[in-house]
């Protein structure tokens, strides 16, 4: 890679890494794994830099790589998520805002991965239906139905979560 | 119940600091590219071996090819090992150098070396044998020839690699492995014949061997 391309890549990585890690975290619920997946996606971007940069689709490339890797991970038994009734490592006396966060995370972790990815892409990353469909590799109709189901599931779970303990029943 | 966007934003409150930066990604990517190249090379070597075997079996092959010196090529540098035991190192100033790769490749070619990024290790006083070990080429400023046979016992070549605001710099010197210190800045003034410096600003490369 030429020096000017490396500089451009470096600037892009510095700008995009925090928000891409947040997107990955919302999809997997683990900051460390989110960081690993973002780095893997950025390595792929480096290896395809000229082609992707020419198409002006850097964010889309990284998000697509992330989303597909995180959804695919569900198919691997050793990486499959193990939903827990209680979020681990929670301090005993935490302020209300922390309880809210843990409750949302606990509920989000129980939304099926593909529905969760759709919710994150559409509501957090502000992607439209067509873009979301391209990134996940499904039809626009599927994105719409997964959005509706994901929202319903999230609301259902939040209604059953105990704000004081961040516990959610199966619903 | 709060809206979905608020909920998602709540979930990422208090995120930990990022544990990597762009340089880490570049190093990982260069390793990945190198691995792919090596695997592709193995495939080609397999094909070549198969072809050679077929030619031998048909009696078409005469004398075995003479042993050729090895070449290690990465995007950041090329290291050519010659039959007389010397090696030529060419640094690509347009690509970030991966210190550990260069260090292990030099050692693999029988050149005891320590490669550091953002630091330069040197012995004081500097070793007079450096000019016999490393020689520059005026016609090709990013290239240096290394003669490991001229290295006294107990010495190593020290390479310090620095990123500049508009390029990069690699400085080489000879150190005594039992007595050296490391500094986080590239040396500016050195005794004659003590260091070899390759400075690259994009495509423009300059090389200076003091002395």
C-alpha cells in the first residue's frame, strides 16, 4: 500500500473504530469480542482498500463484514451465546442508570441475533431498509418482518425484566 | 417505555477505552497479506516440484539446478541472501515496516539483529566495525548491503524505525549485545561511520551513511 493510502486508511480507522465497536457491541454484548471483530473487519478492509475506497463504501464494507461475522458466529457451537438470567459481574449497589443499562443489555441479549442485527443497523446506525438488507444478505421484506419481530420481542422482554436485578423471564 | 434508539444508546453507556489503533490494524493486515503470499508461494512451489519431478522422470532434466540464494519479499522490505554470505536489504519507504518480521527474517539469514519501532538502541562508544558490516548504495538509496561475516562476536545490528510526520526513517548501527541503551528519538548527530539512515518521504528516498 502506498504511503498516502496508508495515511488515508489510518485516518479512516481512527475515525470509524469507536462507532463500529459500539455497533458490534450492541450485536454481541461483549466489548472484547466487539473489538476483535472490528479489528478483523478492518484487516479485511486494508486488504481490499483500493477496490472498496474506489466504490466509496467504506462504512458499508466494515458493517457488512461485522454483521455477517457476528450472525455467522451463532452457527458455531463453541461461539454460540449462552443467555443468562442474570447479567454477570454486577456490582451490588449501583445507581439507577446502571440498572437501566444492564436491563437493556439483558433484554437485547435475548433477542435472536438476526433480529438484533436488524434493530441495531436500522435504529442505532440509521441504515435504511435497502441498505440493511444488502448488509445482512436478505430481502427488504425480511428486514421489515425481522424489524417488527425484533421490536416486539425486545418490548416483551423489557416488560418482564426486573429493573432492580436485570433479570428477564423467558417471556 | 423509552424508544429503541434511547435504549440502544443506554446499552453502550460507559464503554471502555479502545484497545487498539490504526497501527495495530496495519501490522495485522501486513501479517495476513504475508501469510497469503506464503501460502500462494507454497502452492507454486508444489507445482514447480511436481513439474521438476515429471521432467526428471521423463529424463528431460539434465544437471540439478545450482543452489540459489534466498529472497524474502514483503510489502515493506526485500531481503536477498547472496551466495557469498552477504545480504541486501531494501526498505520500501511507502509501507509501514513490521519490526518483528524484519528481525526474524534477518536472523533467519544469519544476521543477528534487533529491530525496534519508535526506539533506537545503540552502544556508546559506537563500534568502528560498522562500515565493514553495512554499506550503502548511492544508486539505490533505500538499499543497504549487510556482511554478517564482518560482525565481531557479541555484536548485533540494531535497526530503529520511526514514523515521521511526512514519511518514515530507519536507522541502523552495530551494537555490543552486553552494553547498549535505547532511546525514543532517532539519533541526529553521530560519529562518522556509525549509522546508516534511510529516510523516505513518499516516493522520495534519501540515504546517508555517516563518514
